[in-house]
């Protein structure tokens, strides 16, 4: 397959394309090698999710023919480590399977399933679900407020509590090359990871799932609430002006973590 252009993974700069040498394995599967630019630190969970996001976008464009001007509305994204193996910055292999629903011959929704492998074997599995809408439709519905909010959840006992405006680091290479008029999944996940590990030395995120319920604009800054139980269960939500926009759940591997 041809080399990957930044637009194909919704980036602008070539250095932020972390995939290379993609291969079409079947009409609904694709694999690619990846390499994440080294920062001299342990890879973040969010960076592996970015690799997953890039292959998901590339697969939709190349294998389903999703037009460049279609808007991907992400409903859910998740990733889970299945081993303790570490992925190095020089990368590994990611595979994706795609299932699409269509209307009038055009894809309308996507479900994708991913596996991330290092030279030593399987490291993580993930999934994503998105809707595809034309730009014109997106522009029309973007400003509409949802009439219904998901039901509230009972409070969980926690030893860690956080409530503050969600922070988007414009200097972060992971986030700086993907401008948007709304809060993106990667912006939300990067801040959840930052906050979750603030006070936990040597801990790591083992699994994370984000579900969007409604759009969150960039202003006023969305509010992030996050709790971590003594057993490492992560439970967070993002709200804006009192409306619940997203829920993030996960597990922190605290075996090596110290407060």
C-alpha cells in the first residue's frame, strides 16, 4: 500500500504520522507497523490510543472509501493491556478489523477492533465505535443541545478525588496537530492519564474506556471529576455547564504504585 499522508490520519505534519508500511490483509482487515517519537520517558497510555486512532481513521478511508470531508463522530474508544510487556518507542505492529453499517451505499457507522503486538507477542487489545456524517449535517447539529442526559451513577468509595477544569496542553505533540472546535477523545484521555498518575509513582493504566454522550465545546473549559479506588478502579466524568458529556472508566495497575 502507498505511504501514508497526514490527512489520512487527520494530522497536518508528516512527523506526527506514527504508522508506516500498512498492509491490507483482507477487505475488512489491515495491519501496520508503528513507531512513536521518543520523549526519553515511558510511553503514555494515550500514545498507544493515538496509534489505534490513526489506524482506525486510515482503515476507514482506504478500505471503506469514506470521503475526506466526512465527519467522524466518536462514540466510544477503549484499550486494554493483556500482558505486562512494555511497548518501546521504536514500536510494533497494530492490526484492525472493521465492521460497517451502511445506508444508500455509504457507510454510516463503524465498529473496529484492534490488537497491538510487540516483538514478544500480543500486548493490548482495543475497540472503537463511530458514526459518519456529512460536514453539512455536522454543522447543523453541532450546536444542538441534547434533551436527555444519561442516568447518574452511585458514588464510589475512593482514596483519590479530583475536580478541576480539564486541561489541554497545547504544547503536547500528541494534541497540538489535531485542531478541533470541540473536545476530542485524545484531549480528554491525555488529561485523565495525567491526573490519574499524578500521585502514583511507578503505576500505570491497564485499561481505559471513554464514552461520549454529547459534544463538549472548548469553552467554557469542561470540568473533569475523577476518583480512583484503593483497588485501582478509575471512574471519571466530564461535564460542561452542568451537562454530562462523557464517562471514562478504567483500571490502574497499582502493584508498583506508591502514594
